[in-house]
C-alpha cells in the first residue's frame, strides 16, 4: 500500500502544474477600440401610446430626429403601427435624407383595441391628435395599398398640414359589385381567416423582388403576428372585417381643393390593386406632380421602389434613383433616361 502511494506521488510531481490553452487572438487590435459606440443601435420602431380625452388609447410610432422632415405613413390592410419597420432595409438612405416617420395604428389591429362603428374620420382625428401631441405642424404623407382611403380622408380634413401626398399601389376602396361587399360578416370572417396565418397572409411569390431583401419575409411574418396576436387577441378578425366594410363605401372625402403636390406609384401587373386605382387618384387631385407607372411590376412596387419614394418625400422628385456602373446614384431625370438606355437599372444597386 505504501509503495503504491509513493508511486502516485512521484507521478504528480513529474506532471507539474496544469497547462491551460492560451487566450484566443483578438478579433481586432486594441488600437481599433479607441472610439466605441455611446448609444444603443436601433431595434425597430417603438410603439407608443397616447390617451385621448375620451379615454381611447391611440398607438403610434415616431422614428427619426425632431428636426427632420416629418412623414406620415399610412400602412396597408391589416397591419400594425410597426409595419413601417418593413421598409427599414433602406434605413441608411432614410436617415441620410433626414426623414422622420410617424405612423398611427388603426382600429382593431396590433395594440389598438377594436371599437365598433369607428370610421375614416375617426382615424383622421386620431392622426391630428398624434401630430399635435408631437408638435408637428406639417408633414408629407403617404399610403400604401389599403391605406389609400384613410390618406384621402386625412387630406380632406387637414390640407393645411400637408407638404406632399404619395399613393403607392394604393386602393381607393371597393365598388359595390366587388365580392367582399356582397358578403355577410360571417362570410367575410371566413374569407379573412388567412390573416390568422402570418406566413400565408404575407406570402409574396418567389418572383417578388422582396425576396432579395435579407430577412424581409421573416420581418413580414412578425408583422402579421403582431397585428393579430400581440395582445393575446388570438387572431381576432373584427378589425379586418370592419376595414373591408369601410372599403366598400369607397373614399367619400372631397380632395378637389387639396393643392399640395400628389404622387402616384403603381405597377401595370398589380393583381391586388388594379391600375385603374392609380388613374382614380390622378383624376381626383388637382396637383398631380408625377405618376410613376412601372411596366410589368406587381403589388410589391411599394417596396421595390421605396428608394424613389424616399427621394420624392425628401423634396427631390426631379431626381431618379438608379444603379449605374455598380454605384447607386440619384441623377436628374434626363440623365437617368440616358443611363437606363446604356444598361443602368432603377433603384439602388442592391436590387441587382
């Protein structure tokens, strides 16, 4: 026994202290760490709440700096206040142009509880309240897809508070002959159950240019989940059914006296919102500055040409965003035509 213990002691003595692996080499040299970030990086727009005098809570986002140009963003059918975040794949361009985006959530979506009988005029009043709360006197305003009738009401109710208007693949509503307008609430609810599956609700085809944006589909699915599940409402479709009912009335707002510049963006192959809707907006506003009609493009024009929209709302409508010789450029329209004839493409180079 004693000899065994002595042998073990001898082995320990010979082995010496334990040897540990060296620390890994630094990923960057210490000299590169002199000037580190002092503020948090953005994680998407934060939803805020404003309580109105009647006790109703209005939810909104306010993304950008106080001194930048305010832009009112009216999102599409069945979306929450955070839908604006789906455009932040061009955040660098937006901040370069110093654009501050405000979006007010609609009845029954996201954080906003459903209220029966809520109207376009109610939305315009809520937008006014948020702008007043933020101290914003004037703003550019845009609508995508199903946001069209809401923006028309805002324009009619507060034309003095607008800088410019922009309609991207935007509907004016449904005619009474459209199938949804002939359905009962129960039938509409059944039809809209697809919205309870965000991956189906936000499914763009494989050919959509949005497929080129890293993470876009996942961000869209998260938006759908927020709209219908964020408060534990478990896919409550009352807001969506009520929205379709409002579309069946069409926009009744009189915008004939709205003098600010209006812009229309549409794809000729849009199967969701036909081209006649672009023509509708052109016929209603007296000061249509430009109609950007994109041949053979679909309902995703609103995302594919968001870079051009940002230029336009920033006051650079005379410029065209394109990619030439591997460089993203904003060039005068006459120069753009010449460059496009030589092989340049519309939008920033990432689209290629």
